[in-house]
């Protein structure tokens, strides 16, 4: 996607790492403001979310299509993310991006609810109940 306020996790974290760690110039790291939405729930997604707060975002949400019982992130990164105030939005499957000009202004989701309770083989189904979430910046942290 070619939007000024959209990044995949590899590009986003590389920019952060390069400016903060390699070059020792945190002032040159990307500056964020407003609501940052991270798509995904693995360790990389939570690294992106925690970095977004450190880069100035006032609000950070992590949206993912599964429930808390089926997340990919380990507790060592999930728990600090919760304590830092990251907003988690489970059961949310992204459908599309709403674009205005060269910016993403919202992400459209469909609810993706569990159809069984088997912890070893959870099944999810989209409900055809779409909703939009307004955003100022999006980081895609799945399928990159």
C-alpha cells in the first residue's frame, strides 16, 4: 500500500532501530501523533505498538482477528504492553483501508468470532458485521 501513514512492521522497526540504536539519534526516529493502529498480535506487532508510544503516539491500539486465548505473543512482551496502556481489540479481521488523498483515515474490520471452545483447535467465523476504526497511522505486523 502506498499511503504516507502506512508501514509494514519490517520497515517501521528498521527505521526505529536505525535511528535510535545504530546511529544514536533518537531525535531522527519517526515522529508519531494521534492514534496508531497495529494489525497483528505476535511479538513483532507488540514491539511496533510499544515503539509507537515511545515515538509520540497518544493512543495505540492492537487489532487482531483471534481472541486472547489464542494470541501469538509471549507473556514477556504481552504483559508490559498491557501495563503501558495499549488498547487491544480482539476478534477483528481487517477487510479494507479507507483512503483519503495519500493517507489511511480508517480501517474497516469484520467481527471474527469463535465457533467452538476447543483450545487446541479454535475455529473462527466472520459475522458480516463490519465497522470502521479511525486512525492516524497504521502498522501492518502480519504477513509481511
